[in-house]
């Protein structure tokens, strides 16, 4: 029974990550009552330790990063401690140091994790846009790509606040250099995205992809800061298409003189 319950615990933890599994979750997945779960696995407070004990090192590292996201987001980077991260992950502080040399190092790993998550979804959107039918609205598709990144902020509002907080430590060389590297990666990613769109005939060939990448990031950062200040006023799903409409008038192919909705394909002049 214990092995079956542990398998159910692992399945639940993976399915609803980063939310922590409860006794009810495991009981439902295993088809038993809560009393049986408690008898064989103990209370829910033990679950993270049980998972960590049976989890490969790579999964343990990801579990620590997920706990760091929760703890840093809830308490702020300055106030959070590695002891609190360890407690959230059900690990010892020594286990944290086995994978990360410092709190900064753990934050940088979290930064990389978020970057990979956000860019992978955007690349998929661009690929679908480039392969889409000629009748599809390019502006609407671009707006969907743009807003998908912005809407990550509304789905996880602690993350942009945490990022802004750490940005405030940019006088510390290690932090300044790592944040600069993050932006270089972001600019490179968006520049590549623009080049792919140029190849697909969706954007004018004379547009500088690097300049466009800088503008894209600056616009996104500004909107997120505005949203943090006045979340009730900023609706990314509404703003994105209007902003991309204005942007499109500057980057549409040379034969595009009509409004985006009247020239949806964005075809390059032949």
C-alpha cells in the first residue's frame, strides 16, 4: 500500500506543480480514504521530504527552484532566507547548498527557469504565426505573442515584483552582470523572432531586428511597471492589440498602406 501511495503522491506532485499536494489529493488519486494516507505516509507536512528522498538530483534541483519562487515571491528577496526555502522544499539547508552556492545563485537559476518557460511558449506562437493561413490577421497574432509574455505577470504577480526588487540591487556587480546577461538573452531571442518573421514575409526586411528587440523589451517592461502601479487600469489583453496596431504601421511591408485588418496577410511586395 505504501508504494502505491508514494506513486500517487509523485503523480499528484508532478501534475499540480508548483502547488503542494494535500492528503485529500493523494487519497483521491490512490482511491483510498485520508486515514489510509496518514497511516502510511504521515501528514501532508511530510510529503515534500518523502518526495525529495526518492527524487533524482535533477528533480530535487527543480523542486528547490519552485520553492524559491514561492518563498522569494511571498517574502521578498531581501527578507527571504535559504532556511525558509529549505523548509518549503522539505529539505535541509545543506541540500540547498549542494545545488546552489548562495541565495543569489538560486535566484539566477530561477531567472533562467522563467526565461526558458516564457520564451518556449513565445517561439511556438511565432512558428504557428509563420505557418498560418494567409487570411489570418498578423497584427492579432503578434498581439497574442506579445500579450502572452505580459499575461505571465498577472498569472504570477509575485514574480515581476521580485524581479524589480532584485533589479534594485544592480549596484552589486554579480547581480548587475547577471541581469545584463538576462537582457542580452532576451534581446537575442526577440531579434531571432523578428528575423524569422522577416523570412516568413511578415515584417519589412529593412527593419533592424536588434533595434526592434530593444523596443519590444522596453515596451514590455514599461507596461509591467505600469501594471504593478495600477493593476486595475492595465488590461494586457486589450492593450496589446492596440499597441501592436500602432507598431505595425511602422514595420508593415512596403506595399501595406491600408489598416492591418484590411491587409491581414502582411505579404512582402514582389
